[in-house]
């Protein structure tokens, strides 16, 4: 009898694994209707809260050992909290007017820019409600990608970096083995002057401030570090990881041609609010800008397919391991044409 019960249990588990899961929106609705937090579901299923968040956004799906339990949980919640019926009968007395013919398309010169309004709060990333980036003007106002403004009281670059880390700027990772995008702060010409940066770089070859520049010394004196590229049009300020938390801020200095006109045309000369909207669209559709078009292309490939991931070792700790299908070391490129026979 026990053998038969075990067989039936195994069959039930297979059926639950094969049953389709609700859509990501429905998963979030069911959890919210039950008053459960992502951490509650994570503890019950033995995963991290970030994993549950990825299931609810559709970036990943449960593995076979978690799928059956997750499907059982969602099924039970769906029985208790059914979706509201939003279908309504059409009014027979309402006349449906034919749709007007589409207006002729206008050229970019004739099209007036539509006013930007703040988007709904639900459309923003719950971990980074301020969005991926901010454009700072000379008055100390940070213009966000969704049309909102935040006051930025920073008067030095170290203070600006601290502000960016506490302002909830950033963007979630594109791959579960990758990392979240660092906050980007774009400095207009007025903001750069306010923070003590020169109007242009004297080193036209290296495109970076000298190591003995007062701004560089000020940054390093506050415990921040610069990458090997130094302080250039796309400067990256970082501190050592603290309690597993990454501390890194990306800066883009517009008067130093951070947005090269060959790639961005006249984007760098737009008003701060409009510029924030354009860069925010690029960040959500591609990734947060981090440099030239070549740099962004390389960063995008790495973000979509990281070379390594965290794997558990025999001692119960974590170590770095390859991601299936990713390149872990450089290889020679394929020839441009087929070799002659």
C-alpha cells in the first residue's frame, strides 16, 4: 500500500510540474491578495527573495524541484482569491463611431515635443523607485527618467556619489547571474562647474584629469576610488564591497563630450528633463549607458550572458563557476569569409 501511495505522490508531483504557471502579473496579484511578502514565499520554498521577485517579473522560472511547490501554492491562492470578473455586457444603445483616419506623419522638425508627466508608481522598479539615472543641473535639481525631480544638496563629488547610492537609483540585472546596473548621474555644464570640474579637459590625448587635480584628490581622500581609466568623460567612482553591497556610481560629464555627437547627435544639448527621458528610455530598452557605443555594446553582451555565476561548493560555501553557453575566456574570432578549399 505504501508503494502505491508513493507512486501516486510521484505522479501528482509530475502533474504539478507539467501544469502551466499563471502569468507573472497574476503571481504578483495572488501574493498581494494574500498579504504575503516575497520573503515569506522565499522562506517557504527555500529560495532567496530575489528569486521570487524574478519569478514575478518573468525574468526566470522555477526549477523542477521548486516548480511543483510553487504551482501548488499559486493554485491554493487562486482558489481563495479568484481574479475579479472585469467583463461587462456592451450597451446596445451606445453607437460606436468609426475610427478616424490616422493623421499624416510629421517630420521630426514639425513634431512638437509632448510634455512628459511622471509615470505610475507601479511601472517603476520596486528596488530602484528613482529609476536608472538622473541628470543634474546647475541649481542642484536631479531630473529623473520618469519626469520627477529630486533635490540634490551635494556640493562635492564625494557627496554626490553618496547621494546617488541613497537616492534609490539603479536598474535590475538582465541575467540572474549578472549584477544590477550602477546608478548613473549625468552632469550638465553648469553642474560640472558647480562641483569644481573644469569646462574642458586639457589632456586631449588621454581624456582624463591628472592624478594631482584637486577634484581627484578630493575624491580619493573620501575613500572613493577610480578605475584605471581615471576621471574622464565617463568616470566610475567605487568603494570596496561592504556587507555584500556594491558601492559604485557612474558619472557622465556632458561638457567633456560624454555623449559623442557621432552616436548621440544633439542629445547632449537637450534640456535636462528631456535628456533624462531619452537616456531613461535607452536604459530600460537596452541598458544604462556606461561609455561609448563600443563600451555599451560590450557591457550589453556581458549583461545578457555573464561568463560566471555563483555555485555552491562541497564545504557549503560559494565559489565562481561558468555559466552554461557563455565564453569564460577569449577566443579567436571566426574568419570573415570561408577559407578556400
